[in-house]
C-alpha cells in the first residue's frame, strides 16, 4: 500500500499558453467570488446537508455565462494522466461532474472511445459536443443517496475541476469508488487554492487514507502540476480501487 507524490507532471504547451492569452480579465475573479459565497453559505448553514451539491451550485452552472469552454485546463491534464495510467483504449470511463465535456473531448483525442458522463446541471450538458459521451447521467452525487449507476460499472472514473468546496467533496468518494470495478482507477484534480480554506485538502487526504486503511483503495498517488488554470498549481490524485 503506497502513497507517493510526484511534482511537475504536466508541462504547458503552446496551445495552453494561447488559451490563457484569451482569458477574459475579470472572469477568474467572478468565479472566485462565487466559490467564496458557496463556502460562506456552507459555513453559515453549520453543516453541509447536501454536501457537494447545493441547489445554488447546480443553478449557477446551469446558467454559466462566460466562455467557459475556451480556457479550462483541467480536462486536458486529467486526460493526459488517464492516457499514461490506462493502457486499454476500450476502457469504460465515467467522467463525473462532466460540465460541458472538456475532459471527455480530451479523452477522445487520446483514443478513448467508451466514455459516459455524470453531470447535474442541464445548462452544462446542453453544451456538450455531440458524440463526446455514450450515456449522460443527468444526476448529482449526493451524500445520502447513491446515484443510479450500478456497482463496478467502470474501469476508470475521472473528475476534472470539480473536487472542491460545495462541489464533489471527500464524503462523495465512496460513492465514486462504488461505481469503479476492483482494480480500476479514479483520477481527479484539486486546485491548490482549495487546499487550505476550511482544511479541505487535509479532510480529503484523511478520508482517502481511511478508505485505504479499510481496503477500498490499494494506492493513492498525487501529482503536482504547475500553472493550471491561469497561474495556479493543481494536484492530481490517482487512486487504485481494491474493494
Ligand atoms: C468547474 S465545473 C467543471 C466541469 C468539467 N469537469 C470541466 O473540466 O470543464 C464543475 C462541475 O461540477 C458539477 N458538480 C458540482 N457538484 C456536483 C455533484 N455533487 N455531483 C456531480 N456534479 C457536480 C457542476 O454542475 C459543474 O458542471
């Protein structure tokens, strides 16, 4: 059983730099303000009743206005790490919190052909390019009830740019592990600026550690990546499912 950390896995390409050059100057601040609002809301509520999927989060993404798809990097990074970790291009992949399909598009570019999606915000789903996914589950992952996806349905689960406060939280990881077959892989990222507030990163790590101790995962790998989404770093987790 191992936990390992690797640094600087993803290197920005010229295409990535061109994407950043198009970033509207105020868009990042608008989004940061929204995340702060969700955090405050969750704190004021005292506890996270529907942890990870408030109506506000889904409503926000359903009406997302700015040209989101143009510059979100995380899907590219996640797809790259899937390509390095999963050799079978026929592998069944579930892209969780798929948004407008950015990770799915990048997985297809890398030859994966069997990709489904789970995403609760209808407005995001409406912008997924045709043929990106096989099935799209229009559902959220909730704390207290399982999704409609059967046990062990997938070889791999991806979550790009959606693990963080008010989104997918540590409490949801067992439900994601349930969907992935023994020996399968879960790959997700977390922005470095999400690690500190409300101890999100340490709560996540503690939960992953306890799931490894109880035999849900055999290994937990962390890759730190530079300059994802403008100038921030992110950390990609690769979990091997044991069960
Ligand atoms: C920043 S977007 C990322 C979308 C996409 N993965 C990408 O890389 O572009 C976050 C997404 O998480 C979804 N989301 C938030 N909470 C969720 C939950 N509990 N279950 C499933 N999806 C959730 C939102 O609806 C939104 O589409």
